């Protein structure tokens, strides 16, 4: 645990008692603060009380006596589509609002660091798609190279649940837009921007607000190195804004999947299955990604470029990084091959919660039996029409079934309703050489509590049809 610094003896309100909120409350207490906790869910409040935390209704004015700050969990809206009533109450009382990421950055470095031989580093990854895989991939490469590393944030452990820093340790954090938007302190040594596609637009008031939330990691954080995906206009804009030296491109390392980058600066890109590193207008390293089963498809090649760039900025040798890429087994629910049976490959990409993410999966495979649907997002799958020729048949599930049936047009499809029924039907229709792909292009909340639960249901269904 990282004890929160700066609030010793002061009351700090905590709104939301899920994983990050509960962790923040305990870390505040460990640092000498007096957390005053609230969650609209009674079960969460009971759980907090069982841990000895003070629970008080923050909707009531008397609960705010002597409170100096409010810590808000990432799932709770603080601006759009409408600020939570308790957030607005904090504003009215002049109480500063922060989140666990802000607490982490104000608390991770301590006076004890003066005794360390090598200063710890913090690497933060954000973007619409691929940030979880990239975070896990960086941590994997570092571990394989015997580097001390911790991973957390939006994946794995909450930031305040991490252990205090050790000599030369590297912390790799996945940060969502919900987390970067509100944090009052952001100070990564390296920051990674993967890409941008429309998502969470209601929460950020549109695509501009969504991009602005991610841009804060660079504008407010001032990283020593900025690894920036330049395949979208927002990335190119950000790279230009962050760049300080027109000759070397510092502190930017530009990355791309599909575009050849040969400017004067430092770049890493993947084309036709090969990763290339360029500096000062010439190639300095190359890696063949084509046989790496844990990194299938162009989108994973972008993830590999980002991870490679981070590790090179940490002065690791290309051959060491290549060995780490080669041994990476993949992340659950992200283009995860879960079975191969009678020549048919079954792929779990439940994390493909929007059309852009599903596009990456559709581009990776051919002869696809596509399990798609759930709680639809704006536009549905209309933007994927150019890839429908890769689909042998679609199996529609969840609330989106009727809408997606219309958008599929002449593509063979059936309304399966559930993941289990879809897998059973796809297994009967698929032949050797085909792929049964779960890439829902939707949120999971119509039938499941999370994309992980949806992916687990897919894996269970696949095991049922391939066990015979």
C-alpha cells in the first residue's frame, strides 16, 4: 500500500467504495488522514464499515465538517453528462476534488528515495484501444529482463494498492480518461498515447472532451519521454505540441501501425508484420512480429511498437526486447486464442467494446463466424461495413440484435440471443480454416457485469463445444 501523504490529521471525504475508492480510503487512513466514506450502494458501505472505516452520508451538510478534500472514484461523473450531486456539493463548499491517481502522484515519492541508488520510474499508458495489452506487454518485457516492476491502475492492482518503491523499480500504469481527467497531480517519467476513437462521449461531452482528458497526461504531466501514436490526427497534433526539439523530435517517439515513419526524429513503426526503429533518418533495428502468437494483427503490432519504444527509452537492447515480445502469451479477452478444435480457431476479444476495437479483430482474421452485440454504442457497426466480406456469418446477441441485423444487410446472420447459443451455432457451422470470433463492438452491461464476465462466458461455451 502507498500511504497517502499530505493529509495527516485531516478529514478527507471518499465518494464511491469500489476497488479504487476503498483502496483510497485505506491508503488515506494509513497516511494519517481521517477518511469519511460514502457510496450509494448499501453493500459497499457495509463492506467499508467492516474494515473499520467511518461511513457518513455525504448528501448531508453535517458530514462535511472540517473536510478538506473529496476523492471521487472513476466511475462517478464529475462533469458530464451531469456532475454527481455530492461533487456539486463539494464545489459549493470550496472543497477540492481529486481522485486516487492524484493521490498516488503526490504520495509515491518519499524522502526515503534519497537513499536509493537508482530512482524509480513511472510509465503511464492511455488511449482508446490497446492500452491494457501495452501495459501488460511492457511489464512482461521488463520482468523477462529481470527488471523490478509493478503493474496497476486500470489493470491489475489499484495504484494505491501497489507496494512502496524499491531501488530502480519501474511502475507501469494503465490510465483511462476517467482517471486522467480529474487527477490534480500527474507526473509520469514516460507517457504513452496509443490512439483515439469515439468512446465514452457522453461522459466527456464529446470527442474533444475525451481527447482533452487524455491530453492532460502530457500537458499537465510533462513526461521526460512521450511515446505517441500518430495514426490519427489527434496523435499527430499531440506529438507536435509536445515536441520541443525540431531536429531530434525530443521528447517524442512517434509510433505507427501501417505507416512508414522516416522523419528526422525517433520513430517506431510496424508494416507488413515487421517492426522497425528509425533514428535521424536511418533504420537502427528491426523485428519480425509475424510468428508471435500473443500479438496477432496490426493492432497488436501497434501495441508492440509502443512497448518497444518504452523499453528502448529505458536503454534496453533490441534483442532483449524481442525476446520479451516473443515470449508474451497475450492478455485475456484481447484477441485471445482460447481453443483450436477440428481446424477451427476460437478467439475471445470481449474487450472490443466499440466498433473501432472490433475493426482491429476483423482485420486480423478471415472466414469469420462473428459473435457480435450487447449494449450498443452510437453508430453501431455501420462503420464496419467494408469488412463484412470477411464474415462468413454473424451471430447476434443482446440488446443490439435488431439494430445490427439491419446494419448487416445481406451478410448471413442469425439472432442467437446469448453467448452460449451463439457459440453453439457457430461451432456447428464453422469448418476447418474458419475462426469463431467474439468481438462484440458493444458494452456488456445488458447481460453481464463486465467485459471480463462476458469473455468468461464465451470461454465456458467454447469449452463445452470443443470438449467432445
